[in-house]
C-alpha cells in the first residue's frame, strides 16, 4: 500500500514537473516571440523626413502569458507606477506610443500631441461597445438594456440623444448657472444649519467635505426626495465608486462581494426613487429648472430619453448612477485637492493662501453669497484649479477602432483599442516644467495688449485634456468647475479654517496626503490621508 502511494506521488510529481516545464516553455517562447519584433520596431529609425511622416504601428511591449499579455502589470493599483515605467521606455526608445496586449485586445497607448489631437477628431474611433461593457459590468444592466442605453446610431434626427440633452440642459449658460445656483444655495444652507460651526468644529477636512459636497450635489441634480428617502445613499455610493474600475475590468463577484453589494443596493434605491417620481408626474405645462422629486431639468430630460429607449426601471437607475458619478466623482476630490493645497502650511509660494483670499474677497457679496461669474475669472484661483487637474487627473481616453486609421504618425487597426493617458502628457517634462511639482502659478498669463494678469490653457491641445476631448468630452465640465470654485469660495469666505495637522497615511512630502490606490484611469485620483482643521463661522467679514 505504501509502495503504491509512493508510486502515485512520484507519478503526480512527474506530471506536475512536466506541466511546469511545458508552461515555462510556452511562456519563454511567447516572450521571445514578442521581444524580437518589439526590439526591431522600437529601435527602427526613419532615414528620411518623408519616412518620418509615415504612420506605423506602435511597438507591442513583450509579454510572457498568451492571451493575458500585460494585463497584470497594467493593473498595478499604485497609481502612476505603470505610467512612470512606460515614460522611461518612451525616453529609452524615443517613442511616443506603445501597444500592449490587454485581456486579449491589442491596446495602443498614444501620448504624442499630434496623435492625441487626431484621436479626438477621428471618425473611425468610437465608444459604444466600451460603454455597453460599462453598462453590464459596472451598472448591472442586461446586455439588451446596455445596447438601448448606449446605441451605436446617435444621429437619428427624430429622436432625442443624451448628447443633445446635455448640450441644451447641462452645457448652456442658463442651464449650468441654474444648476450651480441650486448647488450653492443647498451647500450654504447645509453649513448654516450646523450649529457646531458657530463655536468651532475640528474635523478631518476631506472626510467632512465629501459629505457636504455629495449631499449638496445630489440634491441639486436629483432633487431633495432621494436623500429624504435614503439618508444613507452616500455610504453605498462611495463603496461602489471606490470599486468601479475593478468591476469594469471584470473582477468576479466572488472577489468583490462588498463592491457588487454596494452597487446593487445603490441601484435598488435609485429604482425606488425613480418609481416614486414617476408616480407624481408634473403637469404638461410645468417645466421648472428644479423640483424636489427629480431635481434639475437635465435629469427629467434624461428620463424622457430612457422612456424613448424603452429601458427597464433597473437600467434607468443604473444610467442615473453613472451620470451622478460623472458629476460627483471628479468634482469632489478636485475640491479636496485644491483646498488641501490652499490650506497646507507647506504650500509654495508661501503667500499662496493670502493671495487666494485677496481674490476671493473681490467676489464676496454682502449677503454672504458668491459672484460665480467673477469667481471663474480670478487668475490665481483658476490657475490653481487647472494645476490640480493637471497633477491629479489620471484619465484614460478610451476608444475602439471601428476601421483602420492613421492617428498622426500612429497606425491602428480595426478591432484594436486606443487609450490616451493624461498621466503621460500632464507629467511630461517636455510639456510642463517640473511636472511633479504643484505650481499654482503655472497657468497664469499676462494679456499682451493690456498687461492684465489672467490665466490660460489655450494652445495646449493634446498636452492637457483633463475633461477628455472630441465628441465625448465631459458634458459636466462647466458645472464641475463652478461647483469646485464655489465650494472653496463659500468655505473660505464665511469660515475661519485653521490648520491642525495631517492625519492618516502620510504618503506625500511633509505628511501632505498622498494618492489613494486604484486602477489606472480613475480620473481625479482619490485622497489617501487627510488634513485636520478647525472650522469656525466668521462673526464679521474680513
């Protein structure tokens, strides 16, 4: 019996050894088979100016696992690590585009200025399949509903589209000003109703701020009924938001139960809210800018689109969830980063905060409100806002290649993917001096004729694109900016905010908060750590 067992173990060991050798041979062959063409392609230099202008396929980075390719290394959640490595390869080989095999699909990373500009203009690139994947994986839609929600054909003149809805009811001056006005009114009311702020309240700034901004933004967009029905809505939403990219990449439910549970709970709450709103329809003659059941007019117009597309209530809730995320998930951390830099005693220049306060005071009205149009013209504040976006946006502009096309000097084939990473351009020393440093004056500019100080991001093209570009440019960008600047202004003009110390993980210089771990492409990066401050309502205006 013992001898039989030894023979069995020996046979099993031989099989495992053989399997290991086979896997090693396959991986070794795969690496060599991808390394050699990479070296040839990456080191090839055009020998004439005419050849230099010809488009060629980006070099495919070698890998060892067939099918999986570079998926594991790309999935590194230490934000910036992969991009830093890729930047070193770009410098080593003199390339401004590379390709990787990502979950079986050849994915082209393009980070040349001309290439990115071409991505935004190309009609051979689209996003419908990717959006449908988001609908199924991240929002819990059925495949049928995902196709209805994100249709290929968006040019039907007789039908409404989300692009036209956003153009008219989110990007127009009247619409965005109305939305900002509701947000500011709600935000001021929330702060004014907290009696503790009268005597002074010590808080972790970003943790406290997140709740104030989230509730105010949600009320401005969705009305007051949603949070009245579900006061804990933000808790589930935040868990889902933190894990959104993992679900997009297809992380199985078994390994992300908390994330999927939060998604399901959030969607269920939105379903109940939608049904309650549909049960109390407005009269045909009514079309207010805001009402308590469905909030801003843009939400009601989106709901009409849902009905047009015959979406299930479950899919409608998921579609509302991603719309909320597009507005909230970037503006809130952007506000946090901006306030952290303004209030930190380690910020440079040393008079940064006092100069910001000087600008803000020029927009402060007698009733404590803020002149938003004037706020959006303040040179230093707006320069600092754009510097936050330059330094802390990790956006991946993702497109599918519907037909083979040259994007600048980069040739991509039908069926491949294109990704334009902001990290590679926003932190490129050829585009921005000392790119790893937060410089609030970076975008300041003097008018050549008047000599007046202002700010400018014009002419940066494919170097700087925090809101994406082209047809799919973020429709909430104007509201997001006004929301960020308005929040900063209300807080700093009406409250004394005193620095106490940094808390949590100290990932940055001098204990300044660091970047929260996540997958690449999570837009405005999360904040790891916090700043302890004391907030007290001002009794008199300074």
